[in-house]
C-alpha cells in the first residue's frame, strides 16, 4: 500500500504589513500527517489529537481538499489520512492551512506528483474555505513552497516565492480565542489613501529587504498602519510584548495571521529565545496560559519523513 | 571659474501601481543645465527656453534648491545657473524634479561632492514644494540615483535603489493641461481595503519583478485599481491608447506621474517605436498636438557632460 508520512509546518501570514499577500513557513510547531492510498474511493480521516475536529470528510479541512482532488481527477482510489495536529486550531499559526496543504501535498505524492505547486494551492484553498469561509492562500503558499511567499493574486492563483532570509522567529500563542471570522469583521472596509500609501511603501520595502537580504531594511519595513491598530485590540498585552521585543533587539514583528499569536523576527537565536521567555512571562503575569516557539524561517515547507511507494 | 554642464533626464513617477513610492529615469527628454560657482553669494537663474518660468531665485525651482543649500552650508559663494529645459513643465515627466535635482547635483559637484545622494534629494524636494506644494521625491529620486527607485518614506528620507530592467519606454505627451495640484485633488481620500490589498499585491509583484528581472511578472503587476481609474478621466484618449498599446505588445503602462503623459514599457525597441507612432496618430485624429519619446530605462540618471574645476 502506498503511503507517506509528512511534517507540515506552521506558517505566519501577513508578516505585519503584507496583509493577505505575504506569508512565511517556520519550523515549530508542525503537524504530522500520514496518508495512504486506498483501492476504493473512500476518504477516511483520523485525528490522533485532542482538538475535537470533525472526522467527517465533508466537514474536515483535509477531507474536503481530498474530495476536491478526487472529484477533479475522477479518481477510483481513495485516501486514509491520520493527523497528529500540534498547531492548535485558532492559534493564527496556519493550523487549517497545514491540514489543507498537507492533504494536497500528500495526495499529490501518492498519485505520482501529477499536480503543480499552484494546483496544490488551488485544492488546498478549499480547506481554508471550510475553516474560515475565505479561499485565501497566504498560509497555504508558504507551507507548500517554503520560505516567504507572495500571493500576488489568489484568483487566478499567482504565487511568487521570494527568499528565506537567515532570521529567527519567536512566537507566542496566548490561550485566548480570536476567531478568524471576527478578526476579519472588525476591519474597516474603507481606509485612508495616505495610510495605504505608507503601507505599500512598507510592503515594497519589506519585499526588497527579503529579496536583497537587507536585514535593516526588513526591520524598518515591518510597520502596519492599517490592520494591526484594529486587530491588536483583540490580543491582550500586544502592545507591551511588541514594545519589549523591540527593546530586546527584535527587528520587528506583530500579529501572526489573524492572531492571537504574536511573532517577532530576530537576527540572533539568543535574542529570539529571550523574547520568547519574556512573552511567556508577560502572559504568566496575567494568568493567561501560553505556548512559545523559537525557530528559523523554514526554507522548505512540508517535508517528507517516510514514504512507501 | 568652476563650472559643470549636466544632462538631467525626465522621470516617470508612480509606474502604474506604485503611487507616490516608485519612479524611473528615462533618457528622453532631458534638460541641459550649466552651473557656475560664483565668488559672491548671489544666485542667478537664466532660462534659455521658452516656457516663461520665473528667473527670480525665490520663485524658481532650481533657485530655491540652491538657496537652501547655500543657507544650510552657510556658503559665502553663489551659483549662476543656465537652464535649457526640454522637459515641458506640466508634462508629468518630472520637469520640476529635473530642475530641482539638477540644481542639487550640480551644486554638490561644484562644492566637491560634500552631499550624500539622500542629502541631494532632501534639498531638491524644496523645489518640488515650490512647484506643486508637496515635498515629494518620487521623481527626484530616480533622477539622482538612476534606474528605478523606491521612496519608502520621504520624511525621514528612505530611498531604495532597485534595478534597471532591460526595457524600452514609449511615452506621449499630449498638449493638454493637467495640473499636479488638480490631479491630486480629484483623488478620493478614502479607498476600499479590498482595492488596497489588490494594489499592494501588484506593488509587491512589480518590485519583485524589477529585482528579479522577471519581465512577465512586471507585466502582470502593472495594474492600478486606485489612482488610474480616477485620474485617467483627465486625459483624453487614455483608454484607447492603453488598450491599443497592450494589443501591440506592451508589457503594461499608464499615466506618467500625474499626467497628462502616458508611458508604456516594452521588451523590444521596435514595439516601443510602433506604440509611440500609434500614440501620436491617436492624438492627431482629435487634433491634439503631442510629443513622443522612445528610450530605454536610464540606469544612471543625471550625467556630467563637461566640467571645469
């Protein structure tokens, strides 16, 4: 029986100023997924974790991705998927994207790599649609491509892999709930042109910094005058953590995806570790449990751990 | 007597989606400027052209730039400047920026290169302020740095030189008046967040295309959903010229600066020449006089033609 085991990494969407267009893969946390090709056209989902996610394929992120692949390719075969999720749903670290991207990646490998990366993104977006109602690719793209990706457009899909600067990421996931749909709803539909101009200057600066490996330019481009001022209200202690991180030497950072996780980029590992500890202690002080992660930007994305085919 | 003769090129600000942040230097048209260092602290401006620009230093773009340099550096010397302007004022091809940047560049050369490029931009922006009321650097920066530049911020000045893709530029200047101040006033102060997201995806794509020399990516990023739909109304035949240019093989293009000039980028010289002729004939048909220019993107910016010092 053909099967594959993969590690599917967490991802940080938006990267401060690149709302809905930029994302990066990190190493920690990651989900473990095992996919088997079945002779019959069933889709079986098993969750070996404790997040209470539905195992009904039509109501499971990985399930709907596989259903779409199956239908589109008119497969007579099916898939059994076992998911050990470590990226908590609702963390803002691309938990649903990991299930979706992992399903598309795993199925593609089992079918003999018949899909392009853009096609994998296309199918994985059905999973995001189930999870949040929006077919966005800003977490899926870095998960599949690795490194930092630009989603220039998600319809038609136009993804530009950028680069992987040699930087560390400190992230904290405070155990408070921010629903992606709520985080979208509080955004203003109208923004000031002058703010948009400042934002696109920062985006152009960030993209240039990433491509030229210009670390100071990355640092001074990590400013968001549009989304962060609104969304950060939903995240307790956001301002304090950001201010302390910058003081401790972070290049910059902000909300990961729609939150509540917060991430910071640093040049040195030690700085990232110190910042992660500080983040935890800020939440300890207000008796909010939190999980912290330190890793480098992940240049690869999904990795194959084991395969039989 | 120390003197310098320079060629100061036209520039195309905005580059479609990069409103207020991107600009590029071209070769044609260009102004000729001659600057002499005087023993006394006077500033003398002579215009050897027929645009009726004031020769009173306080009311002349080059004049105010030199006044600011003189004051800031507490100079006991002065400048005599002779300007043969070929970039028509009000063309949208960076006419005022050329006078301003040329003055700063020429003075700096005569003073022994004591200013950085960013300082030249700083002083030149006083000329833009006189011309349009706004201290913007999107034309000045490419004039001084050459190639395509990103003005990440004009206060503080943060300019990132990008790259010079091997492309041709066809430009037409129809002889209709569009004042920069009018072109600014008709813009909406509020824009839709969803449009801004599409715009910054295009900007990120354009910057990536420029830096990676990815010509198709440059082409599919040259879309402006915010400024062009409003400003193009001021320019007769804009839609027709754009549509025909794309059909003839242009990568893309749009309004140069605040107009009325229109520019198109092409891979081949022949295509640019054909497009320029088409542009002229469209305006001929409605009995609007026009000037056309074909050149490559100018990697150098201002050039020294002659110097004695």
